[in-house]
């Protein structure tokens, strides 16, 4: 009894938190999905088209260059959190193109900065700093992210470090000054040694970290950095820090991109699609729920409550984690609803067999779950493994489907093995199994 009360409390707490995340007022939105981020196919976003102009005219085919550009852009978008962005390759008479669609993006300028940046990073000595633009702007002068102008020298005592390989780049909160910083680490041993020599030569002097001809950070070298780990401080917002980290990790583009058009996609068509999808889903759920009640009686009512519990649990987790929901993601939700029903049917059939064998209802419930648990765990575990593979190797909307599937399957297991069991014990007095000649029927 004590364990049942504990699990009942946990079940109520879990669904309460899910409902809180799903329905907590945020902004001016309304409806069931108001707190869930929606993909471009549902909510609109930004669409960009770039012409791919190879830097090298010989030695590589245009298709190979486009493939490399696609991979770099895909990594940039995924690392920046735009996992639902769609990238398409297009070949026209006048050249090759990359079409990028970014859901939930409200600023085409920010998207263009992330896509079009070459991400070339190098270190330089700060020779002079000016609060205003120099009257004679030579190549030594670079504008800083802080609005100042820096005269720099990338040749530090005969040592240059350009486009180093980055092992990781991560946005982190700036606990001292507020805002966000980007910490990164060099991957190549030669780059690490060069960086050590640079920081040794510039000890107690100013070092600049330059990205795309902009001085992102300039400060006094307080220590000799021998492990290749450093921090870029630019008073970034979280979004700016994420974009910068994505550019650093993905590296330079293997070709020049020329923006041919940029537009904001209206979500009108998406609203029609999602409205039709929700209606179809609701009708499907209603039909399944009616069938379960007619065929299983009280246990069917429990199954219906379990379906609603898992649905709201899944939507609540999507809202809490700010995962982006696309149409393939909705397909994953519908699939997990079916999984919840299948799990309940397996359990109920075992319970019915135990009751027909002469066991009391509560004992039959315990025995039915004992016989079903291994089967349910094995079946759902294989699905989760498949979904994990899809998420790891997939990109874009494939990840959305995998995400909702993983969350839904885990929720289905919890609902089937914990929530349904608690409710069945509560409604045990109303469970009836009729015996008929040649078999039995609930």
C-alpha cells in the first residue's frame, strides 16, 4: 500500500508538471500547442537561397563542392539549435544552389549571418586601439565586436595561427560580468603549441581573437595557455553565443555563397495542415477509445485515461524542452498513442487469462503485469534503439520524428507499467470477465 501511494504521488506530480509546461501562459498565444515550438511546415520561418561559387575552378567537381557545403551548413544549423532546418540542393542552368528553410527564425539577417559566414579564426597582436574609425583605414585595422577599432598584427614573432581545428566550442554564462561567453579548445597538437608560444610572447600584453575580420575578443594575456583552451568574451546574447560556437565548430565553407533571395515564409498553409491533422488525430483517438470501452469495459476506461495521460505527458515534455514539432513529429506522437494502446491490450489479455484461471481480480492484475513486463520492455526497447539510431544519423525532420518517438515510447512504458496498474487496482471491483463455452470473452 505504501508503494502504491508513492507511485500515485509520482504519477500525479509528473502529469501536473507536464500540464504546467504545456498550459503555462507565455506571450499572447493560445491553444493546445501554444507553448510548443513548431517547424517551418507548420508555423513558418525564413527561407534563403544561396548560389554556390567554388573557390577552386579545377580539381573538384561542382557536385562534390556542393555536398561539402551542405554538410558544413547542416552541422552549423544543428549546433546552433536549428535541428529542424531543411537544406536542399538545386542545380540550375546558371549553377548550383543551396536552399535553406529555418523554422521559428524571425530575423533573416541573423540566419544569413549564420549561413554565410566563413568562420575563419586567427590570433593577432593588438598594436593600437581607437574608439573611432581611423581616418586612414588600412588592412591592419579591424572593427571590434565592442564597436572599437583595433590595429592588429597576425604575425606574432614569426608565428601565425590561422583557421585552427576546434575540438569544441560551447556557449556558457558569464558569471562575472553577465551575458554569455564562448569557450573553445584547439584540437591539433601543432595549433596548441603555436597558441602556447603566442600567449608566451604576448604575456601581459594584448591578444586579439579575430573571426571573419572582426575582433571578437581583445584582452590582456594573464597566463601562458599551454592546453589550447580559451574563452571569447564579447558580451554576447545566448543566441549570438550559440551561433558563434556553431560557426567555430563547423569550420570554414569550402566555397563562397552568394545570397540570391531571402524571404519570410507565412504559416497560413501550415495552419491548415495542422488543423486537418489534429482533427484526424482526434477522430482516430475517439474511435480507439470507444472501441476499448466496448471491448474491455472498465479496463477500457483505464486504457483511455492512459492514452490521454501519455499524450499530455509527451506534449508537456516537448513544451518544457523547447523541442521543435514538425509534421513528422506529429506522426511520431500518433505512433506512440498506438504503442500505449498495444501495451494495455497485452496486459489486459494476461489479466483476463489469470481471472479465467480462477484467481481473484487483484491477484490476477499483479500476475498479469508480472507476465507482461518483460514482453513490453523488450518490444519498446527495440523501438527506442531504432529511434536513437534515427536521431544520431538523421538530420532535420527525421530528428523531430525520432525525438517524439523516444519521448512517447518512454512515456508509454511509464503509463502502462505504473499509471495503468494503479488505476486497475483502484477500479478492481468493477472488472468483470465473462466465461462462455469454447472460450471466454470480456
